[in-house]
C-alpha cells in the first residue's frame, strides 16, 4: 500500500516545500514553541500515512539511545536501524524525524 492520493498531494505540495535546513535545525531544539511549519511536518510524519514505510522507535541501550525499526510481525523484537547511539532521547527523536523525512523522499 502506498500513500493515499490526499496524503501524496500533501507530501508533494506542502511538506516538501516546508522542509528546509532551517526547519530541520528548529526540530533539533526540543524546547520552546514550534513554528506552524514544523507542527505541520511533525503531524504528517508522526501519523505514518504509508503503512509500507518503516515504523521507528527509540531503544535505550547501555551505550545511549538507538533508533530501532518495529518488526513487521506483531510481538517480534524490533531491530536496530544501525550502530549509531545518541547521547539523549531528544537527539534520537530528531534522528527518527530525519529518517522519516528521507523515507518520504524529502530533502533539505
């Protein structure tokens, strides 16, 4: 399954235009109010409109926080996306956002 026609339109006509280097930098700052553009981007990627795209999660490890991918089978263990570890959960959350944007072909 792919994006619905409505979500494809939103992606192509709204999100791809909103995501800039400045917006990505804003997303890296976890505190403070967010711009309307960032809220719109976050709302889109958080609802995972394409079920064929990976579902990411944050995994706490002894070395730091890792980005994991949910298993396609319910109840199965997630797999770590890569060996990278993030010092804070906020850093890992930002990495998840970047992975989701790349999954949808959004560049900045």
